[in-house]
C-alpha cells in the first residue's frame, strides 16, 4: 500500500526505524509502537517466536533469517514496493508460523494487494493476540467490504475490548453503523494523535462505503506532514493509500 510517493525521505524512514527499535542496541518492542500511540506489545515476544521457528525451518535460499525478512518486508512496504513486501511477509509466515498472528502489517499489505480473504484471515488471527485494538476490526471490515459488501462487513465486524486511545471507541461505533463520521471528527478535537486517527479512519470508512470524494478529502488531511509523528507507520499508510488502492 508506489515508491514515487514524496515523503519517503531518509529522515522519515530513520525515525520509523528508530521507533521500531532498529536503531537501538536491543529492540524491546513489537512494531505496534510505530503504528501510532497504541499500547505496544513486546517486540521480543515476536522475535523469540520467529527465532524459535527459524531453528526448525531455517531460511534456505539466501541464508536470511525470518527477522531479516520481516524487517525487509516492512521497509519494502514503507517504500511502496507492495509485491516485494507481500512476498516477504508470506515468507515470514512460512518460516515462523507461530508468529503469524502478530503480523498486522501483513494484513494491511494483503488488503492493498487485493488478497481480501487472506487479509480477513490475518486480522481474525491478530485478534487472538491483540483483542483490544479497534484498528484490527476496522481493517477486517475493509477486507470484507471489498471481498463481499459493506453490509456483510458490518455483520461480520469483529468484537473488540477496551481501546483507551481517543477516539478509537467512537471509530468502532462508526464501523458498527451507530455513529456518524461527522461525530467522530467532532469528538477527536485538535490533539494531533486523535485528529490523525479520526481523519484516517473516517477516510477509510468512506472508501469502504464507496464515497470516494469524501474519502479523498479526509485522506489528504490524514496524510498532512503535521501528523507524521502522531501517525507513525499509519501516517505512511495514509500517504500510500491513493497509490496502492485498487478500484
């Protein structure tokens, strides 16, 4: 979710990598910490799962470890190299299946690749390890809406626990059909993180519902540079969306 997107600067990627832990001596957090101000799960948990699987199924072709493949898949996605990113994520799943539920980044890449059933399955799996994140049912909704219809996506909306981030609970109600996008934006106020996630998920909701005009309007706001720090990985998703989105 093309490499020609403007803001794929070295400083942007350095910041994202730093927040991911790659520029620190010992990574201690899962990649959720650069998705935005979500409650991060320990990165070491995923690494231990990946490394344990790698002992059983070593990467043979180029001697790459699953950790290296995962890092490259993430970097490929951030640079707009969608096909290479999806291939990398799939390799990680093949080599380290126990870690597969953690890979929410793979789910997003699968959405833009048009693999909606696999996308749906990824977010259903991710719920087992991260049940309180509203972004998970939101992306699941989008996968099902593309594969079937918005009505079926709403009927299949995943349950979610208490996500304390503002305005995540309201965003969930929007996908349920019990709150309007306008109400979400009013609730979000002006705090950068709240405003970014409101604009992003309102735009993605409109896109899933087929209203391209409103989707583009709010996506442009979400992709504004002022929200880069607040949005982290998901700000890059906002930038890439118009380039990777399928009709």
